[in-house]
C-alpha cells in the first residue's frame, strides 16, 4: 500500500482544483465564442416595415456570425421609451436599437439638428442633402461615444393630429400636447410660447388621448394609422412640420465581439435597410393619409395667411432652439448646407 505525505496530498488536491478551474474556463470560453447575442429595441410596432427590415438585418448578421448567434428584436416600446433604450444599450441589456432623434440625441446631441428645426426643410431632397453632408462627422461622434451607426432612416413628416379642428398656431393654445418625456428643453420652449406640453412615453399616447390627458399629438401619418390614434384625434393639420429622422445603432462593445464577416454583413444590411426604410416611409405618408381619410379623418389645410403664421412661429423658435435643443455649431452647419443647396438651384 502506497502512502502519501501531507505535502503530496496537498499537491494532488491543488492539481485537481487547477484542472477543474481550467476545464470550466475552457467550457465558458467555448460557449462564449459560440453564443453571440444581438438584442435590439425599438418603439416601432411589431410587423411594421421597420420591424421587418430589422429582422432582415438580423438574419444577415446571424448567418455571417454562425455558431449559436441569436438575434432578437423588442418592438412596441416593450423595453421602454427611446431615452431608456439608450440607457439599456450603455449597460449592456441591449446591444442595439432603431431610434429616432429623440433617443439618438441621448447619445450624441448634434443629431437633433436633423429633426428639431420646424418648417426648415422644404423637401426630402433637402433632408437627404444635409444628412449626407453631415453624416461622416456625426458617425465619427457616435463612434467616439461608443456606438456604431449601421444605417439611416426616416419615418415621414410630423403632422398635428387633434380632437378638434385647428388651422393656425393660436388654435392649439387651448389644447394639451403630447411631448417626449426626455425633452425638457422642448417643453420649456412650448410653455414660454403659451402651449401646454404633457410629457409622456410612446406607449402612453393612445390611452392618454382617450382619457383626455392630451388632445394633440405631433406624429407621422404612418404612426397615426398604425397606432389608431386617428380614431380619437380625428383632425390632421396638413403641414410638414419636421421630418422624423432615425438610425440603427449598435454598441461598440457588441460590435467588437462580432466576427469580421458578421460586422461586414451587418453594415451592408444596415445601409440597405436604411435606404428601404426611407423610400417606403416617404411613400407611405400619402398612403396612410388616404387610408385614414376613408375611415373618417378630416384633413385641415392652412390657407396662405395661416401658413405665414406658422412660418413666423418657426422663425421665432429658431433662436430658442439654437444652443438648447440643438448645439449652436451644428445648428449653424445645417443652415450653411441648406443655404448652399438652395443657392445652387436658384432657390
């Protein structure tokens, strides 16, 4: 019978523990290498155009990543409003999101210049021109803040949906507006001009409208149709107040964990999805309005005098927006690019 000294028994024990730890670490590393998750959040409705494009992006990424790569999209604001989506990405609960400027500005404030300047853009061509001019610098800023921009989209022009008919700015002063809870600067500006903002999240819009907590919703026609708010807010003011601009982003941490092939597939799919979102969303503005009119929506078109009142209001807003809702440098850059664009076309 072989006997072992206490030293030998201790050595054997240490070797066994080391072997088990090494095995556990190897299995953990292997599992990590095989299972990569890409969880994305958004406030858009399930099965909408935007959801479909996200799923197509995810399938392209999952195929390229291989292994046990898993892609999930949380729709309908189930992970919270857009400001909350940005927070969840920062702490790793989500790896990506499709958001409008409302959420994107929580990451990089300069992005607000593309959406928060009312009645500035006269056409989608102008929106596209300014975005593409500013895109490289903006994407660089996002990367410096830990996020990769995969594609740029938009969702149509903001119109005002209200329970009562309204044509001029003063008509809305007796009403209560839906306002994003994450935009206190906008709420302060509205209050200073005599309007009543009610800060809410997207999921609260319809019940708040039905209970009378709010009676005006600035929204795109597509959102109004998909969310059924036009059934209660049966009047739409026919002005292109501002474009809803958005982007698909992923955290750099998630990006760095992907294979080079998966990164390329995701970037290519993201750019394609952005183009398709823009094209389809612009087409659906008119289609959505037509569909809602058939179901009882009243479209109110301002006359020339009333339109001048809206233009005057927008021009009063610009100095208040510059340096608060939109960083001054970016504000000036938008106006510079727009002025050059119009001058080149004799506008």
